[in-house]
């Protein structure tokens, strides 16, 4: 269930510390499974920054990468939880299409207030997730088959609602959520050669960094209290400084353009909430237990069927949210909306460190995997690469990520089959 391979030295140190005594900090080491994805992301960003002559990291382009891929990142959050539990969802693209069609029909054709229509759409997404969760969790049909059928069913419903035409335009608040930016509430502040930047955005980034420092420090202290091995203090500080510098650098670029995109605020909220869910709650531990070893989880009292059911309900809600975001960005719901989105969401999860057999993965990893796909798409577009070359590179990256997962399992001696 753990996604880190513990070295023999670290195990010996932990044992020497004894129960209840903090284990001595481990020496500087590089954990491939935990840190490899972030190093790969950094290298890909550097590569395309060089190839594009720095255009990749221009403020407007960074904003475009976030806005244009927000719905995939939302789907990746739900997908990583499904995969951790040992299942898969092939229907999320069709769910995006049908829920976007439902939202458009309510808001545009029936003049339902946008807030009420949004709630109804999310409820519809939950119902779709409950439908698939029932057949998977309680009836026992493999999720691959259930969601493959769902892919066809919900695409048919999309065509039924829309026919062969799109419905739009959407109300201003929906378009603002999809494409809009936070206002300059506190004005701009001068940043020397970088020019002016929105002060509110910079303060928001500073608050996020402060929260990151506090939570990571508390997590480190708790692990020491339980006698677990932790990074040496200099390594811990270096990681926090690197993460904080990245957050501030991206925010400065966004604040120089049009401030923070509203979808970025939404994504940050979702990432924080789901990270806390998976790491700090009983339900989160049950997700990993079900995916890591189903029989042991059931014998331990975990209600595995309920866990899987609610994960699919959650996926349906996030799929509906992504459907509204995507439709609002295009300003219409179309019959082909969501095509192949499931492939990008699944790829983001696996590239981000999810294990093929389940039981391993992190929300932040899935977001990183999604951003890797986004940077590849954007970078190759900037250098004028043809679409077939983009698909080739994305396929190779996905294959490499899964091969890396299997290789690290073999290195650590973990079984490849459950």
C-alpha cells in the first residue's frame, strides 16, 4: 500500500530507535518513485523552454496551459482515486459530454438560473456515478465493462439531448468560471524589470506557501513522533524552498498577465481537499487498503463495496463539473464534447505515479501527470509539430511511466500480481 521502497538501512535505523522514539533522519537519498515524476516534469519544462525560445514560460502561455487543461486536471483527481482502489473509468469523456448538454439545456433552453442548473447538473453527475458504482461494487461486474458500456450509453444520451447541434451561449458567470480571472482587488505592485503584478495574487501565493510550510512541518513532526524515518532537516528545508519558489514563480507570471484564473482557484481548492481526504481521513486510508489488498481490507472490517460505490459517485460529480467547465470555455455544449478525455485522465494518473494494480498514487502526482501532458501538447504546438508526432510522444511517455512503475516494483521486490 505504500508507494515508497524502504531501504534496509532506514529499516535498521527505525528499529534501533525503538517504539515511540523518533528515528534518526535518513541520509540524503533519491526516491525514484516519489520524486522521479517531479524531476521528469522539470526536465520536460526546461526542454520545451529551450526549444520554444522561452515562449513556453511567458505569462500568457502559462495561463493558457492552465485554462485549456483545467477539465482534464479535474478528471485526473477523480481518476486517480478510482485507480488507487483497483478500478478504471472509461466513461468520463462521455460523462463530460452529457452533463455539459444537460447544463446547456437547463441554462439556455429552459432559462433555469445558472446556480440552480449547476447544482442539478452535479446531481445528475452523481446519479451517473451511482449507476456505475452499483453495477461495479454491488453487482460485481468489472469496472472496465461497466464504464465501457457507460461510454456508449452517455454518448447516446448526449446526442439525444443535443441532436447534431450545439447549444449556447452560456450565462456570464459560467463563462467567467471557465475563462475568467480574479479582479485586481488590491491593485498592482512593481517588480522591477518584471513590471507590475497583481498584489492580491501575490498575497494569495504567499498564504499558500505558508500553509504548505505549516502542514509539512506538522507532518514531519508527527512522523518523528511515531518513530518513522524522515528527511534530514536541510533536505526538508530544500524541498519546501523549491516548492515555494515554484508556486511563487508561476503566480508572478500569472499576476503579470490577467491575475489568477478562476479555474486555478477551483483546482487548488480541489487538490487541497482531496489531498487531505486521502492522507488524513479514515475513508482515504480505506481507498488505499481496498486497492492494495482487497481480501485483507475486507477481513480488517473495511466496507470495500461502499468505498468503491462512493468513489464512482465522486467521479460522476467531478465529471459533471468538468463538463460545465469545458462547455463554458467553448461557450456551447457540442455533441462531440469530451471525446478521448478519458484517455488523457487515465494517462495523467499513470504518468503521475499510480500503480497498475492499484493501492498507490497521490492527487498531486495525478495533477503533475496532467501538467506533463499539457506541457507536451502546448510545447509541441509552439514548435509547430504535427498532430501525429504529438500523439507519438504522448504514447511513449505513457508507456515509459507504466514501465517505470513495474521496474521500481521489481527493484523493491514487490509482487507484480495480486
